[in-house]
C-alpha cells in the first residue's frame, strides 16, 4: 500500500457472492487509467491481488477462495 495518496478516491464495491461492501482507496488518476484500458496490476500495483480482483469481478477474496477450493489440491 502506498503511504500517502495525492488525489485519493474511495471506491465502494459490493461482493456479488456474500454481499459484503468493501471500500478501497485508490489514486484518482490510477482508477481513470484502469477504466481506460490500462491493466489493473499496472495501474494500481499498490493494491493487493484480492483488492484488484474485487474491483474487476466484484468477488471478495474469501468468496473467490471458496469458489475455487476444489482446485486447490488439498
């Protein structure tokens, strides 16, 4: 996570599976870049993989893990 944002925006995202609402802080320009075609991992490398996935698919990390737990090999 970056320590200080210049133009932060807070994005609220509701997980489509469990309904939990998450708030993610991102740089305004980074969000704009992503919305205009830049790969999310390049636009917002300071977010965790779970945060980026939540923005992309509206699926939180816990629900994602549950959906694909049968693939894990345990």
